[in-house]
């Protein structure tokens, strides 16, 4: 297992930020404020707004802040990253609440038969979502809207340009700081992205778990009731539709985390159509461990491979067990299963089967657009190969296969 300290892998900008804050601390300056009162005050000051609406989000925020303070062992760059990633959701909650207060009809917008892609991390959910997003008859969450979902009513065009530029800058910095993350999961402000970004506004998405060593928050996250947070997510979808003036199109969603929350998801969207993706668990578990290590390694100086292995191994097994248990309550006509290997071998056959399930005509133009997208992605290497080794995390293919054998048997998932 790789036991080298995370500082061995730090990129130059992170090293410089850590050095600068060390100098500042030596001069008596206080570290960046990660207190609840300080963050709420900063969000209010930067938006000029006071009311966050429902305060259910405070439970997750408080547990996150305590875990960051007591367990995460953040370096200065990690602390800076945490502050920015907490402030953005807080500010968007303030802006969203202003929209709801001024336009209460937003929460009455219907969400009809959303199409929800669910599968383990690294099982082809992003590829499938971005292919379906090429169909203009459907609507999807764009990355810039996921990070900045709330219109800014006092700004020109509800702040669309400003919100977009902020996310472009955020992703450009991210690509320099976390190049391996962007190789495994390419991102662009205008590309389809998962609604986990909306759950982040309630501080109950999986993002913090991937970014920081926060075991107390992880335990809370795995057991917490997310009903209110899922309702917030649905209202943010309504808000985005309202701001687009596109309230009739069906949504395409995708979020691996729904594997943990199928009952909550189905209560939120009772007429949803679910596309479940399946892939060799040796590949999905190894890949998500590697991806989350690359996501978090810049934020602490200490070794982190074992921690990442334990968290994401636990997450992967528990998500699969809940999935096997809870999908039995979903009516058969509302779900379909798609194997990753089938998509690789004959994507057209799989897509046609999906469209038939969705009762949507697959037009020649849409199919051509999908073919062009796949070809361009392959030629440009947009979705590059993700290289990793389970041995770096102190585990092996045999151990992962033993842990996840129940889900392989349940869905006849072939080995890759």
C-alpha cells in the first residue's frame, strides 16, 4: 500500500498557498474562519440577504464543520477549499429563498416523470446522461446551474452571465489543481452534471466525503433522513425550470447517491422512470477509490490511502445492499437495467431499448447526435482512461470481489 504522506503529491499552487498561510500565521494572523456564525455572516454580507428559508440544512452544516475542525487535519489549502465550498451553497440558499418568497408559484411547478439514471460511481452514468442530454425534447442540469442554481434577482438577466463565469473560473482552477479528477470525470460549465450539486445546498451530498477526512460527518450522512433535502433538490429543479422558462420538458437526472436513498427518491418523484446501470464491481470500487483520493489528496499533509479505502469501500458495499433491498418496492414498469458491457458492445441497441422503455421516439437526428458525440469524445480523448491500482489502497481484486459478490450474482454482472 502507498503510505507516503499526501504532501508528497501536492501540486505547486497548493504548496505556495500552504507556505503563504504559514508565514501569515507566524506573523500572528488568524486562520481562515470556518465557524458557523462566521460563514453565515459572510454569506449574508456577500448577498445582502438575510433569510435562508428552512433551516433544516443547519444540522448537516454543523456536523460538517465540527468534523472539519476535529478530524480533517486540513492544511491551509484544504481550509481555503472548505470555506469556498461552504460559502457558495449558503449564498445560493439565500438567493433561492428570495426567489421563492417573491414568486411562491415556483414550488407548484410540476415535475412529470423525470428520467433518473442511477448506478454505482464509475458505472457509465455520466456517459449515459450526457448522451440523453443531446435530446432537446428533454432538459438536464448544466454544471454551472448545479453550482449556482439560484437566480440573482437584482442582477442583469438574473445573474446568468455572472453565475456562469464563476463556475468557468472554478472549473479552470480545478483542472489545474486536480488534473486526474478531470481525466476520470471531465467537466465543463455547460455539460450535463449530476444533481448531487443541488443536494450540496442542504449539506447532505457526498461531495464533502470525497474532499475531506470527516468520519463523523460520513457516519451521519449514511444514516440521516434526507427527506427535506430531497424536497429542496426538487424545488431547486423547479427554480431552474422557471428561470429557463422551460417548465414542461421532462428532466434527465443522474446521481449514484440515490442508491442509498431509493425510498426517499420515490417519495419525492413517485412517477419517476429509473435507469439502473451495472458494471463489474471490481472496476467501480477501484475507480471510485482512486477518483476520491485524487479529489482529496491536496487538502491534508498526512497519508490518506487507507482512509479513502475504508470510506469508499464501506460506501460502495452499503449502497449496493440498500439498492438490492429497496428496488424491490419500485414497480417493474418504472425501471430498467442496463449493463455497462452492453453499452460498450452495442450502444445503439441499448439506447433504443431505453427509449422504448421511456416511451419516447428515438429520432434519427438524436441518434446521429449521440454517435457524433461518442466519436468526438473518442477522437479528442475527452473521457480519458483512468489508471489506478487497488494495491495502492492496501486491497486487491479478490477482496473487492468477495465484498461485492452479492451484487454481481443478483444482476449477473460480467467481469471485465
